C-alpha cells in the first residue's frame, strides 16, 4: 500500500490540502463572526472590538493563502492535465488553455473574482452591506470548489443534485472546521481579557458554535446520504481498495473530531456555566481551547486526505 | 443517547465517501461497439463516457488494419459524448485510441478494436 508515497502527485496533493484548508478558514471565520463572535460579545464592546480585529486579520490571512495556493494549484493542475513535469507546464499557452477552455479554469477564474470582491469587502468592512457581501462571497469561494471535483463532472440531471449536495457539503465542512480557528482565538482572547463576565461570554460563544456544529454535521450527513444514493453502485469494489481504505481513514479522523465535539458540547461547555463559589471554571475553558487546537489538526488531516483522494484514480479502474 | 447516535452515523458517512469514488471518465459504450463486427466501414466513431469531458484535452485516434490513421483529426465533444469522423476505409481490424480529461480534472485513456467487413 503506497498511500503516503503519492509520488508524482505529491505537490498537487499538498497544494490542494493547503488551498482547501485556507478556503475553509476564510469561510469559517466569516460565518463564525456573523453567527457566533459578534452576537456572543454584544455585551462587551471592548472585547467585541478586539474580536472583530482578530477576525479581520484571520480573514485577510485566509484570503491571501487561498489566492496564493490557488495560483500554485492552477500551475500544478495544468501540469497534471497535460502530463508534463512542473517546470515545463509553466507556459502561457498551456495555462491559458486550462483557464479558458476547461471547467476547472472557469471555476478558478470565478473563485479568483470572488476572492478579490471579498478582499475589497474586508477593506471596507465598516459598511454594513460590505459585511453581508463578504459573508456571501466567502461562502461562494468554498462552495464553488464543488465544480472542480467529482460532482462537477456527473452527467445529466443527477449531476445537478450531486452538485447541490457537494456545495452544501463543502459549506458545512468550512463552517465547522474553518470556524474552529476563530473559536480558539476567541476563547484565548476571552481568557486573557479577564473581563468579569468571561465565563458567561465563553459559554455563550461555545454554545452558539456547537449549534453551528450540529447544523454542519446534520448537513454533512444529509448531503452524504444524497451522494451515497447517487453513487452507491461501486461500494463493494471500493471497500476492498486502497482508495476505499483511505476514505475509511478519513472517516475515522472525522469520527474522532465528532467525539471531541461531543465532549466539548456535553461535558466542558456546561461546566463553563457552573461557578462553584468563587472558583471560576478555568479548567473547562482550557480544555475547550486544547480540544479546539486538536480538532484543527484533525481537520487539517481531513483536508490532506481529501487533497489526496481527489488526485487518485479510483479503484473502479481495477475491476 | 446522543453519543451513540453520533457514532451510528458513521456507516452512512462511509457509504457517502466511498460513493464519491466512482467518478472519473470511463468508457461506457461506443458505436461501433467495442470488439464487434460491422459490415462496412463506419463514417464516424462515437464514444460515450461516464463523466462530462473537456473538449480541449480529449481526443480519439482511429487506425485501420494497416496502421494508417483513418480519422479526420477533429474530435467533437458534447457533454459526456465524443465522436470523430472517419475517411472511407477498407475492411479489417480498426483500432480506436482515446484520451480524455473529465471536468473533475482527471485524465484517463484506453483503446479498443472493432472489425469491418469479412
């Protein structure tokens, strides 16, 4: 089994993983700010201001890495398409053909425009319409990845259903996994700010985030069932293949993330609300922050696996 | 119990993720049919694939029994279907070689033969 010796596809896998993670972080940060960060800190204007500055910085970093890794992805993908070494693929004629004449190229152009609009919105974020436009373009930036993958090539009416499911799947994954980064930053900021009401702020933020998580996981499941229904025919062949085993690894990592989420939701979060006498629930907050960091690492592992799966020829070719 | 319901979904996820893997363009069927015999040399060869194709990077070449190319060199792509016109040719074994890029950025290729006449 040579899963980890991905050979010639190594650079493509790596850049896809980085790109997916950066896109998810960008989208997750904006979703987080809208439904978790801003509402949770409404009663603490100073902390809210600090949090907004933090979100903005995170979003900028996300957009920058997304755009940069996107350019490299285009280069590496063009090389893979043309079957050329990376050095020889850097010709304007090949890159222009890929950009102008393939679906991958069209989606790449649309997503680049979305990234530029998003950057403009971040620069002029003090206007309310810009905030909503930023949220919409950030979601679009990640959701549009669906058209570059398997769902983008399913023929006929079924293809539309497959795409719709994949769009939701990507958006849900970004909201949850990408949102973990701002969550960890917010919990750290709340702890350092030493506001009197910090346990209730942290409780409110994690409670809101876990609601977002439940909605995301439910969406991942629903869209997953739709995809399974569309493509279930190859289950047996793939269950015994390397491709199938790599998918199982992805799901094991996902299950571990879910287990952490369950601990956070049903064990640590309720403890934030309990102040036994004067003892503040530092341990619970620290636990949530630590788990968040571990979940981020697991989330990146999932992006790496997805980056690898997308470049592999599925095992159906062998049967 | 909520935890058990969370873990109960794992088989469903498994189903989902495995399902995704059946993508990538593979030859579904062709006209003339793969390996079949036809009475006279066809005017064109058409291939149907399991995925949508990229015209810019999808090609067919057809050679006759002497190894001479009999296709006109212009592959037409429409959705998941690809065809090429043939010049009039004789009988014998025709070889079809195809190379496609599906819209999910994966290249696949293959070859097959069909018989003309005899």
